C-alpha cells in the first residue's frame, strides 16, 4: 500500500532532523502546560466572576419586573373595588386605569431592564480589563451627536412619557389632537394612532401634539334644538318633552348613558315664523351623540302624536294662510306700452309701397 504524499518527506528526513523536531514539540507542549498551570486559577476566577455578574443581573431584572407587575395588579384591584361602590362608577374607570397602569408598567419594565443589563455589560467589560474610558467618551460624543440630529425623536419620546404619566388620554378615548381627531387605537412613546370618523388611521407624532381635547373624560352634554311654530303652547311642549325624558330614562341602555335628567332649558331663539326650544342632558362620556339622536327621534314622534308642528330649515308659510297677491296678474311695465315712445315707433310696421296713378288715402 503506498504512503500518503504528505508523509513521504518524513521518510527522507535524517535521524538528526527528526530528533530536533521532537525536542521542539516537547518544549512547546511543556510551555503551554506551564502557562495553563500558572493562569488557570485566574481564568477560573474571571469566568466565575462574569457568570456571577450575569446571574445577579438576570435575577435582579426578574425580581424588579415581577415587583412592578404585582404593583400594577394591586392598583387594578383597588380600582375595581372602588368601581363596585355606588359612587365609584362615576369617579373611577377601572378599564381606563388598567390601560394607564399597564402602559406605565411597560415603560418602567423597559427602563429597568435597560439599566440593569447595561450596568451588567459594563461590569463584564471591566472584568475583562477593557479600558472603558475611551468607550464611554465615544459613547458620550455619539450620544450628543445623536441628540442634536434626532431632536424630534427625543421630543416625541419625552412627550409620550408625560402623556402617559399625566393620563391625558388612553386607548378607546375620543380626542381632538389639533392635527387629527378620532378614537385612540394605540398609545406609544413616539406615535399615537387615531381612527377617524371615516375609518382612516392617523399616525400622529407625540411631539406635534400641542393641545389635546379629550371627549371621553368626565361627562358629556347632549343638546337638542327643536324648532316649532310660534303659535304652539310652551306649557304643552314642556309637558310632552318631559314625558319623553321620563320614558327614556327608564329604558335600557339609556338609563346607564344618562347621568342626569333631561331638562328643557327654555326658548333659545324666537323669530316671526318659528321659535327654538333647547333640550339638554348630561350623559356618559362619548355617548352624547347617541343620546341626541334618540332624543330627536322620540321628540319627533311625540310631537306628531300631540299635533305639535316642527319647522325645519327656512320658515314655512301655509298656502291657505298666504294672502292673495293683487299684482301677480299684472305684467311688468314696458316701454312698448307707450305708442309715442321711440321703441314703439321703431317697431311700427313699414307701410307697403303705393303704385303710381293710384289714389292715396291720407288721414
């Protein structure tokens, strides 16, 4: 069987060359063993130190995240307990408080993880005898450069943090953010997502929101204006509207959406052909438009049943009550009505030519 080509030169080596190679190999192995024997304790210490740093960081991160989760859960339980009371439903919205606490907890968990893991990473680099001075200096310079170049990003982030902490709005609220309005779909630290009335999604940067009108906090007002004839009885109108209000307040789900009695505020406007009666009610936030539509529907039906006429748009006049116009059959004055006017003379027919020899008739 032939020898491999790689081993053929070994067969041609002299005994002195082979002995020298063996001595060099033995010396290298001996030096490596001595190096390992002299430094294995330091390597073991360094490895255990890095492992201990990682274990402590992971345990501390887990403990902090669990503590924040328990704190948020306890806050939500307190809100639910208050909501179960008679007056608690008007003061505390458990779902809104849960959303706010979850958002704050998410931010706090992210910040805690960043601080703990970042500190652990720097400690590991220090254990490896890596000079952190240039690294920190370059990181500081890079941070300043990024801060100047990404000012809008920092502004959006800080605005988002304060919006969440101050509970300016939450998921499900209907807000007017100036640049856009609609229902809040998602609240982020940089961007807020709104769904408009037509179903479109608006992505609004938090730094661009200069003012916020929250239509879902506290309570709302449903206002209905009804135009009737000035000849109708105000006492009868108040009586009919009160009957509608009493029936609406006793039916589900309007009994929960109405947070106050439906009130007839009085005459809002009085004209020659109509008068406007203002009706108002305090409602659950976000439910004022539904209450307004239901009130209009029921008031219209009740007024029709009671024979009260409602006027909409321009003032209407009944045909049988309209006086006859004596000038309706008279045409507009015309210049042709005067036979001596230049217009009448210009339109006079041209007489036919008279033949020669025939007698002329003169007037």
